[in-house]
């Protein structure tokens, strides 16, 4: 919608439109602790680009490759149908740390030209908008209302600031290691252990040093360990072949990916997928369109990079286990998003809403036994990354009384994952939503002679089916233009539907219409774009919208002058590789 229309719809007028970093008013009161409840420490481990295993070795075999992750899963409750609410990196992380959708914070585009030598600025002169620090994160909420100290070590990728204090976190790794070639291999050990920093990273206290310091004695704490790998797969093959430890992975995979698709088969799907496939060849290096050895090597590399991060996870868990905090620290393990890994002939995580990119692990280990009495079990309820902040608030307080307080009104209807921990049969979400809105892909259609391609994507997934809706937005607004919409529908009652090979948007019009009606008439206005409830949040949101529309205007201007010059192709390569 237009900025003025948005103002009217949310009740925002002149006095509410203040600075770009409006804070939530700090309340002096704190959430009361449940009687007899012992506040645990919380360790949040976030990895990058790890999908829920699909088309990988059987679980027992995979556990041998990834022993630390396996040990954590076996001592946790694992959620097999947990979904990130957005891609790519920046958008996904915004949903995770705020509990708000990308269409509520307008953190929709990945920071692409921070750390690439400035080449991306040939196309777009400024990076995508950062997360407005006025939005409450779990760091701010746990500090202000629950008495927690809050820390963050590792990849951030939500701003270019040299401090995370405006977002409610102490610590930090600077500059944020957002995933340049080989950065997971080089920087993850430093994030865990500290010591001598890799080239380009400042020498600051990291996880192990912090845990062994007096600062960690200030309990309770909620600390995030945010690792980079297996994100190094984003650079396959051009970047990985330049790094000796990544160029020749052990050969594990022998068989064709069951849901691999060729460019010809993708012609039956929304055009953005073919644009994204071509963009990946430009950004990360050419991989032939037909299945063969390069695709097997991609999977081998992806597994190797998972092994790299598994080693660091094991070290972090050992450090915690040997500390005084082990028995009173709940661990929440997840990934910001997944990786196509060759499924549908794609690499990366944007440009579509396939399971491989959006279904990611969620493991919760509770040595306190206040929430988990049967570790090593699974939950199959649908849940979302926007449910993680509420999970942390409930763990911190011991119950859900916080949901009735005004400071949390923007989160009070989110799913209660904590109760699913205690009650395996508790209800999950009726659906999950996923968005991907990378504006840089608007340039791909023009540059690669595909024409205008709808690049604003919403995925609507239920237990039984999925709709992917690909739309344009009206110029200068975030209003969805349904004219020209391209769609895909997968019916999970069939094997090929479960593999997301056969779209039934034409052959099963009743299912398509029902999903589309649910999405556009209910899920978008009442969930994805649900108005924020307080004047303070509305003002912050309005400033975020203004910043986003300014960035979008730049992209529109660039489209008029983009061409196939070497300079533009090189800039596009630098910009899109992290998508």
C-alpha cells in the first residue's frame, strides 16, 4: 500500500512519525515469575542454511556424519515441521529475532553489498534497509521485563552497526561475518572459541571466553551462538573451488535427486524459478542444467560444510557441559533457512517456496525437566520462526501470563511452542506462511531477457497442501497486484505432490481457489500483515515502510539502465550469490 494509505489504515498521523530509531517505551515493571519455577539460562544456537534432512543419507547414517547435531537431537524434542517465515538471510533473521513477519517490519531484502568490495553498489547505491532498532527483539524483551542478560556472538546480518546494543544484545562479532567465500570454515571456530581473530574480524570476546568470564555469572542469561556454516555452499562451485579444504569433498552421493527438475520442466512453474536458476549460475558459477556429477558434488560439498559446523557445535556443547551452567541451560537449536541443494534444479534459498528452503530444524533440549519430560521425541505440529520469541518469553517466565500485558500485544496470538513441549498432542498452527521478496531479482528478468517476472512470493502451507503465489506490487507501494499472478499448488496426498513436482493449480481448481481464498482473505490481512497494536510500534513500522519504499525506488530506477555489460554482470554476480 502507499505510505499515506498505510498511515490512514493504521491510525498514524503527523505526531507519530518521528525518528527512524524510535524506542519502545521501557516499562519499570517486570513479568512475575511462576511460583516454584527456576529461571533457566537459554542458549540459542543458530546455524545458516541447514535444511531439515531431505534426499540425504538415512538418519542413522547421517548421524554418523554429524555426531554433535545427532547427540543434540536425541537429547531434545525435535519439531519436524518447523518453518522459517521468510528468505533470504536478512529477512529470515528478522522474523526470528522479532517474532514479526517481514511484511510487518519491512525487512525483506538481504544486505548484499556489505562486504563484497562495493561491487553491488554499481547496481544499487545503498544496502537494503536494516532492521529498525525500535522493533522489540527477544534481547530487548528479556532484558526489560524478565531480568535476563542477553548476548549475541556470530553472524548478525540485520544491520551494519558496530554494536548490537540498540537491538538489545551485548557481545557481538564485528563486522558481522555474513557469509563470504569460506567464511564459515574460517570464522566459525573463532565465534566458538575466540582467540586470534581471522583476517578482517575485530578481536573481541567470543562465546567460550564469555562463558568462562564473570559476565556469565550474571544469570539468568539468554545467549545466542550464531554460526555461519553450512552457508559456504552458497559459493559452490566458483568460490568453493578456490579453497583447498572445500574444493574436493569426499564422494558420498551417487543417486539422482528424486525431485530434480530441468529448465524445461521448470517452464511449468512460475517464471521466477527459472530467473533464479539463471541468476545462480551468474552469481555462484555455472552448473549444467542436466543432472550429473556437478550436482552430486554440490550435495557432497553441502554435507561437508554441515560436518564443519557440526564440529563447532560439538565444541560449544562441550564448553557448556564443562561449565557450571550445564544443568540449568535450555538449548534452542535452529537454522535461519534451508537450501535447495539441487532439488528442482535450484541452488540457494530464494525465488520459490519449496520445502528444502523453508523447512528447517528446531531442537529444544531441557536438562531442567521443567518443560521436557521425554527427550528424544518428535513433534509434528506446524510451527514458524515467528513463534520463537514467544517460546523464549514463556521459558523465561514459566507461563503465558506475559501474553496479557500491553508490551507483548503484538505477539500474544503466536503459537505456544512451549505448551507443545509439555503436551505432545497440543494443537499446532493450521498453516504456516513464508515470504521471499528480494528486489534484486527484478533486475534478473530484464538482464536475462525473461521480461518482467513477478518476484514477490507468498507460500501458504497447510497439513495437506501448499500454495505459492507470485505477484507484482503496485509501483511505489506494497499493495499486491493480483493481475498477472503466477501460482503453483501441491497436493500432499500424492507422492509427486509431496515431492512438489506436479503443480495442480490448473487440474484441481477447487483446491487452488480454496487455498487462494484462505490466503488473500484471511492469512494476509489477519496474520502476515496484521496491523501492529500500539502507537509506538505503528510509528516504528511506518518509518520502516518509508525506508523500504525508498530502497525499492532505487531498484526501479536501476531497471531502466541495466544491460549486459561486463560491469553490470559482475555487479549482479556479487549481489545475488547470497540469495
